[in-house]
C-alpha cells in the first residue's frame, strides 16, 4: 500500500476506493458536509501536504506545469476565455493529477477533503516555493505568508495558538 513516504501505487489505491468502497465510505469522505459547513483547513495539514507534494517527482513536476499555467493566466487575465489560443496550454493532466493526489492524501491521512482552503492553500504555497517566492515549507516566512493569504480559511493549529 502506498503511503506519504512512498507514493507508489497511490492512483491504484484511489481507484480501488472509488470503485469498490462502500456507499457509506464515499459519503463520509466525499460528502461529509453536504448539509453543513465544512471546517477551515488546519495549518499543520496544509504544511504536511506541501511537504509531500514537493517531495515526490511526480507531484513536483505536475506543480511546475501548474506554475507555468498560472503565469499564462496572469498575463492574459483580461482576455482569457476558452476561445483564447493560450487556453490550449492548460495542463489538464497536471491539474487532474494534483486534484486526484489531494483526494488520495486526505483519504490516507484521514483529513477533511472538504476543509475550506485546504487544496488551494496547499497548491499555491507549493508553487510559490518551487518558484522561489517563498523559502522552505516550515520557515516562518512561509507560514506567515500562508496564514496572511488564507486568513479565514486556514487556522493556526500549532501548540499555543488559537484554533
């Protein structure tokens, strides 16, 4: 079985869960908050996911493609619809990989898939580190920026901090 140290086989595990997991398991994982408000993301979980995304070649390469895509979108923000020729450069394979990996990671770790801000805070922080905009994952500068950019979505759950 895959784990966060050795992700070999993660896709197959997620496929097995999606295909053969019980309806109750799927409801608990994918639809836990259909009738309520999901919690905010926890800083510790966001940082853990960022570390895992950056650690493995497969996910790191997908993030690099997503980074290029973000730069294309930013350069074309006022004229960026699906009919824009640059839209064809959208790295669907990388986006799908990272989205599926997020699902697998949350499932394996028992984290709330639907936690507000968990996915976007993790992806954007990972990309900023790859691009050299932020230092390493656990640096105070990265933590401060993450909490500032995602205030109201990511809660600081470190010991001694309010959650």
